[in-house]
């Protein structure tokens, strides 16, 4: 985009190689956290949930070592974390209750039997399911959308012989794509509200990213091992 329209990315200040390398000293904390969390996961030292806790504790230690974390900021971070945790747990509890009712109604098995009985190849059914997330994302956030649909579509995907991890990656990408898709992409309105940029301009700016995400989904469908390479190492 900057090559086509240089005004979008004007040239900034030039730095010497010495200045570039000296600036890398500021990323030691992030690099150490990455090595500890990701390395611990792939070495089997701890589970993903434990890795999240270790990452949070490591971030706290790094902040203390850099002397940037005051007591007021620490309390504020705890309050915001509690708010976010309560919001997520509320969504999870609601999704679990919804899943119980849906399962008791027998809808997942009925839906699975109907959709697998269609005269369509498995990949056509997969693409149809993925496209459902576009209109859903116009009215729902990603987390509740995924939680509320998994109880219905997940058994279908397993019965079709697709890898669950691969499907999970595709669903996350489609959910994020839905949140920036016109005319009701929720993230677009959040961006407009926080920046004050006209809505039509935000939608135009999102268009290249939509194309890239569509291409990414198509590539992952064609080559599933791209998304399964790292999980297979665990």
C-alpha cells in the first residue's frame, strides 16, 4: 500500500546499525518471556494454562526490574484483570448452559446427520460452515460466537474426518474476519469510535486486510499442515 501511495507511509528518521542494535537491549524482557513460555510448552514442562500464569508472573517480574510498575498501576491492573476475567467467565457459564440445553434437545446429532447426508463433498460442507461465521460476526463478539456454535458444528467436523485443531484455527480466523466485514463489523465501529475517523474510510482501510485474511483461510484449507506443524511438535 505504501509503494502504491507513498503518502501513507512517509520516510522516517534514518538510524545507524549501531543505534539499531543498541535499541534491541530494550526487548530482553519480552524475549525472555517468549523463550520461557513457548520453550516450556514445547518441552512439556507445563500445560498451556500454567504457561499463561507463568507468563503473567514473568511480566510482573520484568516490570518490577525495570521499575516502571507503581503500586497504583499494579492495583489498576488487578482491577482490570478481574473485570476481564469476570466478563469471560460470564460468557463461558452462559455458553455451558446453552450447550446443555442444545445437547438435551438433540439438535447437534440431528443437524450433524442432516448436513453429513447432503450430496456435497466434505470440503464444500466445511466451507459452508465457515461462511456461517460471517453473518454471526456482524452481531456477536468472537468468543461467544465460537463458544455457542462449537457444540453444534464440532461433531460434524469430526464425523467428516477433519482435524479438530485445524478447524479451530480456521474458525478463529473466520471470526476475526467477520468482525471487520461490512456492513456491521463490530471491530470497525470500535475503531471508528476510538479514532474519530469516518466510518466509510475505516471500511476502505480494512479492505486490504480482509483480502489477506481470506487468502490466509484459503491457504490453510489447501495446506492444513501449515497450522498443524507446531501443534504436532508438542
